[in-house]
C-alpha cells in the first residue's frame, strides 16, 4: 500500500530541490534519512521532514512496519511565485521572483 505526504509552498526553488530529491529516490526510508542528514544543502532538512511524515503516516494510519518502508516516489513541483520589486539606478525598478515548490513523498512497504 502506498502512503503519501505532501509539503506545499516550501520556500526553495524546485530546481534546487530536485537535486536533493534525486539522491533519495528508490532508497529505504532509514537509508534516505541518513543521506539527507549529511547533505550540505539546507533544503535537505525540508525533504527529511516530509520523508519522516510519510513514514509516520504509514505507521500510524496503516500499521506498516517503518523498517520495511521504501521511498517509491518523491518529486518536487513548481509552487507559487511571489513577485517583488527592488529599486535600481535612475529611478527604475527590477523584479525579484521568490519561487517555491511543492514536495511529495510516496512510501510503500517492501519485504526483505
């Protein structure tokens, strides 16, 4: 049975998040969390939080064993973009785009 957890409007660009997401795809939950713990990027903390949430959902709602869980699907999608302006030279303004993403983690119980 597949169990899902979603985090919306995470304040990181989805291109930056995809680099981290690709490192833990198709790994066991324990192994993926160990990899995320030692990644230098601060965005790995967001991914680890969603992976833990998916594992907790599987354990509490469906009584699955956490040691047997595997990350079968994990992806980052584009989220909302906040548009801001910054003053520039000669009375002009330039646009600043503050991008966000949606994180989705799907775990499934795998025997052995």
